[in-house]
C-alpha cells in the first residue's frame, strides 16, 4: 500500500487531536496529501423536533447554524495550531489559506473539506478516494462500536482505517510518525489477510513484527500455517516472529490486547469482522471489544 492520500475525519473536539496529529505526521512522513474532513449536520433535519411553525423553524435553524459555525471555527483553531507545528499549510476547498505561518519544509500538503449532510454517506464517499482513513475512537459517539463515522469507514470504503485512542493530554506536540513495533492479530482468515496486506508499507519500515495467534482449548495450533505466513513476510524483507497467545480465562480479545501491550506495540493490525447487514449494530466479538478498549492505535481492514 502506497500512502499518497490521507483522510482524517475531524469534528473538532479535543479528544480527536491525537487522530489529527497522527494524520499530519503520516502526511509528513510519506509526503502525502492530507484531507481534513469536517462534517456538519443539516440544520433542517432538526426542525421537526422543535415544531412545524415557520417562525419557530427559522429561529431554530438560525440557532443551529450559529452552533455549527462555532464548532467549525473551533475545529479550525485546532487545525491551525497543528498545521504550524508540523509546518504543513492547510488550504480550504476554495483555496483560501487558513494556516501558512512558516515556509514549507517538505512535499506534504493539506486541505480542509467542510461538508454538510449525513456522516455515514459522506465518510463513505470521501473514504473511497483516499489511501487510508484516520479517525479517533469514539469521535462522534461515546461508544466506538456505535460510532457512525467509524462504522462507515470500516465497512463502506474498502480502505484501511487507522483508529487512534481518545486524546487525553493537555497539550499536543508535533511528533514524527514512528511505528517501530507492530503486532498483527492473525487467524488465517480473509479479513486478517487483507489487514496485513494493507499494513505492508508500515510493516516494511518497522523494526519488529509480531504475529499473534490466539490458542485456546478448542483450537489446534497450525505450525505449518504460521511458517507459511512468516515466509511470505520474509519475501518483503519483513522479519516476523510468531507468538502463540493463550487465552486461558480471558477472552481472545482481552488476551490479544494484553499481549500487544506487553510487547510495547505501537500499532495493532487486524481484520474488522462484521455480521452482514447487521454490522451497524453488531460487530464481531473481537472487533467490538478491541474497538472499545484498545489503548494503542489500530489499523483495521474489512
């Protein structure tokens, strides 16, 4: 996977700053074009909730538009700050520079895309025309499992989705993109295979790759299959090590996260499992637990 176009879904809240910073760092490291997507709801969608009168509706719409404008300006302030720290100017779609204080030091570029409408539809449309999507866990919903932006990115774009933990620091600093220690959740399935393939560019630049395979009392470990996948990675000059993760009294998802943390993983690569048309409501058991509880960035593919 060649990363030349990065999409960051950014509503403008402080808890999403980790995702925005990660997106800038990726653009800088790969000399990519970064698109920062800010989505606003359509004010008219809320009118029916408050009343149907023309006068009441106009007041409601005006109030909502004012709030939307305030959210956008707040988002721009965060974007301006990180743009300066990463020395990457940001243009709006109308080519107006919103941040260009310093001379550019690399080939990365960034633009702010502001759209109004349904989050799921817009994320799907924009995600399909970028190489990778960066989004904060729970950016639009307290629960990542029910976050419409994350669900749409995972299941409606056919693109890898880099999900960052919720940002908790008081201040954020510009950091170089570093992904030295990577863990791969491997079960031999098609989703896991796609996840590994989509992470190939990261894997090739890493120092350590660990192939984590869950083993419990009901599963027989296939040593030959592990040897085959490690040989495949060696073809890409990736020196991977297979590790059996014994679940014991824990669930497979709990065991995976604990082992990845013990290995000081910078990134967990895994497939995203969903249940056909019910995926907006029900994800695979491992996927939903990891989405809710991971304290490290996740690269998920479906």
